[in-house]
């Protein structure tokens, strides 16, 4: 809400008015006129301790005056003229907060009970209002799964008492960043006349995550104390490249608490949203803006529903969609990207040359080679419960000489019953939670060295659990490079 803006400090204004008349006969006390030498105008805390730069105290300095009239120069108030009785006393006035910076003319008139003529001086004062945050709590952390969120402004998701960054996102810039209990929120003020603006990198909603993987909704949390904020919100998404805007008006806020909004990008705005460069927050139609009209915004993100199909199964988008959200004492990197994939594209067509694939080297292997650098590919699916499926993929393993692990070099694919956040929790469950499993031992070289340049096909049948929640995982146990490509989950 309020504090003295840095650089304002104590503003001292002085004016010296002295006149001498050789023919003037002094009074018995030796004073023939009021000498109003100066006055100070000092911003400071009000009666409640609120210090926002608008509460100004005037203290005159004079000889011969018994009282003062102080006109604080607020043209919109009839209560801005105050009286000071006696020497050494002060008068204070709280200027409006609606505008951030305004110049007022303060006029001090010194008066005398002894009949001396009044003396007046005036000075301009620049009053700068700084909003002191009134929000004391942060909204609840998002509960959506990390792979389904494209964050624009959010500290991230919580797990095990800690906060972790989202895998996908674009940093939005705008407003004033403040910390509430260690959580960053942004503050937008003066919404009675201006808009609060988040600028983001251009986001094509149809390709939010990777090519062809769209976001369907937008979420944001808003806090407003109506006494100094707004009660109705308007949100506009701006596609600067296409010179288009998408609006939703009349969003009702709740006084003094966080309000959450989830809006469909297809139907929640005046048109289906195709791209976003900017997000604007304004006073909504029929709403009221009070005082400095401030809101606080957090957890702005795009999201999609949990998928039932493998995303980036051809690895053309490198490591996207295959990472654990976190991996305690390990790496979230799922594999090494490769240009040594199968000659078949994702639809099974022979491309006549290598495609991309996923690769594991000896240092990235698990099993008896396991270390903090071991890599595990992981992707969550939500399938129809109690239904028969097949996990299909192709693999290849180099046949170069090397110290093979016990049981031989192998490429492992499996289906887990349930979802995980921390890879360190999933790895110990690799045996007990498997509902489908395959170890591939065929080591004939890279895909390009195998018959038909397609490696070895694997089909793992499995039945989805009652929850429908499964995770597809891959890892290698090999002293030489191993590869997979064209991963699919199909109805059986």
C-alpha cells in the first residue's frame, strides 16, 4: 500500500519574505511586522503508521505570528485548508492516491493577534505516491501435472515442501514484482485509468508445448482489496503479430482474498485465441476503482488436458515431453538426442535416410552402471481404465566391443502403474509397479547397421489399471550406445 518513495526523503521548502520601512514605528516589543521566513513540507507516516509519500506535514517558521492558515492546494478537496495555533505546531494532510505523481502548490499564511498584517508564502510540492503492498498471503500452488503446464508467471509447483520450476514456460514481464512469504507475485496499480500489462514471447496456442501440441485453457489468480483496488476485472489477450485482441469482461473478484480464474482459449474470450504476445488487466465494465486501484496477480499459465497418446514419440523435438519433473540426486535429462534414428518415420514410411531418435551412452546407462548421470525417459498417459493396449517401439544397440554387464547389454522398455513427480521415487519401483516389461538384447549396431535400417521392433501388451494412469519408461544397460525410436501406445 504505502511508503515514502526512495529519493523523496524530507522535502524542505523555504521562502524568505522580509520588508523594511524606515518610517515604521516599532511596537513596544520591537516587532512591526510578521517575518515568515520559511516552512517545511515533509512526507511521512500517517496516524496509522502508513507511509506512502502522500501524508505531508507542514511546519512554519516565523517571528510575530500567533497562528497560520495552511492551504495544501488540493483542487479536488474542500477540506485541504487547515489552521495551526501557536508557534512550533504543525498541520498534516493526506493527498489522494489515484495518481502516482502530482505537483501541488502549498500556501502558508501567517496571522497575528496583535494586529500585524498577514504574510503569505507559497511553494510547489511534488507528491509521489508509492503503493505499499497490502496482500499478506500467496495463492495455493498449482496442482496440475508439470507436463501439462506452460507457465507465464509462476514460482512453480510444490512437492515435498519444496518449490520446483515448470518444465515449459515463457517469463512474462510487467508490473511491480513483490515477495509474499517467499513467493513472487506482481502488482498492477492505477487500473482506474490504466491497464496492467504482461509482455510475453509470442505463443502460438496450437503449438504451445511442441509442434501440434496445443494449450486449451489459461489460468490466473488475482487478489484485490476493494478499498484500494477494483471489484470487476477485464482481461485481454493480445496477438500483436496478427493485430488481434481477445477479451473477457465482467470477471467478479472477491474482496480481500485470492480469486482463481480458468478460461477456455477456444470459447472463454470474444474469439478463439490463436496467439498471445501480451496480457492486459483492466477495470471491468460496471466495476469500481478505489484509491490506487491495485490488484496482485500470480500463477498465470496455459495448460492442456492429460494426454492419452505418446507425444514426441519420434524424438523430432529432442527431449521434450520425456522428462521427470524432478529427480533427486539424479538428472531429469531423459536421454541423449540423436540423428541416428530409424529410417522409418512415425507413420512407418521409409524416409530413405536416418531420422532422429533417442540415445543412451555407457555413462548414461542404468542397471549396474547406475550413477547420478543415469538417464530415464518418462512420459505419463491417461488411458481408458481396464483396457488392453500395446506399447510399440524400435530399438538398436551398438555391437562394438566392450565390457558387457551381467546378463548382457540391453535396452529396456516398460509400463508403470501410476505417475511420479520425482524420478528417485520411480526407479526403486521399476520391478514392483511394472504392468508391462521388455528387455531387448539384440546388438547389431546402430539402426543404419540393421536389416532394413529399422532396428528391432518391440510390442509389449498390457492392461491399463482402474485409474487409467500409466507411465511409459525407457532406460539402457550397455557399455555402448543404444537407441529407440517411434514410440507408440496402441489399442490391442
